């Protein structure tokens, strides 16, 4: 893809959403770290459902650690793989308390050493909390980067390296959120909403969705959902007076 095309793509995404952010609910760097860690292989909706119950009770490394494994599990049942994630969360909290004075570490090596934290989670924290121009690559971003031709790669790390190399500096801070949201709501896996896409003329995907196929799309931007109509009740027949 030509550099001018990439520039145009990011400019349109920026115009449509000047201040993108995560859909995971949080009010502190630690809460964001927990939410991102829990979001692996599950939806933001299920994570938010869990943290709305957990964070009012315990939202610091020390408080969550003191809940213990059994206590934490009770709050994470809406999250996929919650048994493993509960164990990782306790280990993560214990390590932050014992090695980092209760604070979220600011370097990639320390972040990735935390239980349940991989490169993607570390990149999100470095970007959102510490202002670094890291670009995390999840399934949505991997799909969008390859499908559009923006930054093709056979592995998430290859796509990440390509995005870091080709994304203009002015867009690198927000690139992760723009591409993730675009993949989640427009460039969906099954039926991308190409006719409604703001970068469709810049995208190199050869098999673009035709307008007639949009009715099968899960993308909320693709078609308006019609309110369910309540069937009219037939009036009762009056009984004739004998």
C-alpha cells in the first residue's frame, strides 16, 4: 500500500473518531490492567459485567490479593476461562505488591512478567497509561491490517512490526483503538459492512461485500435495526343479546 493511502486511511478514521478509547470500564491504571488481562478470549461486555461487581469491593492489588482465589472466582464467573484468569489475577496482584510497591510497572519487561499478561496487554498499558506509541494487535486489528492491505503479516507480531514501521507518528498513539473499533463494528469477520465503510475506496480487499448482503451483517453500522412491532389485537366480538 502506498504511504499516501495509509495517511488518508488514518485521517478518515481520526475525523470520524478524534479521541478513541477502550470500551473496557476502568478508573485507574490498575483497573485497566486487570480489565485488559481478563478480556483475553472473551468480550468486553462480559469483562465489564464482572468488574462492575469486583471493583466496588476490591480495586487495588492488595485488596484483590486478600480476597484469595476462591473469593476472586465468585466475581469472574461471567468471564471466559475464569478459573485460570482468577489464578493469574491473584498472582498478578501478589507480584505487583511484592515487586513494584503496589504500582503498575511502566516497562514492557516487567509487565510481561506478570501472570496472565502478554505482549498485547503490555502494549495497551504502555500506550494508554504511559503514553508510549505501542500498537497492540488483537484478532480485529490482525484482520483489518491484512484485509485492507494496511500492514499485512502472517502473525500478530509481524502485523505489529509492520504497523509500527508504516504508521505516521501523529497517528501511532491512537492507531490501536481506531483499527480495533473498525474491525469490531465495520470490518467484521463474517460479513464486513463495506458499503458503509468510510475507507472502502482506499481498502485493497478484493471481495468487498455487496449492498444486498448487508442484511446478513452483524455490524450495527451496516443496517438499522427496526423496532419489534407489537401485533395488533383483534377486538372481542360482542355477544348478541338474546
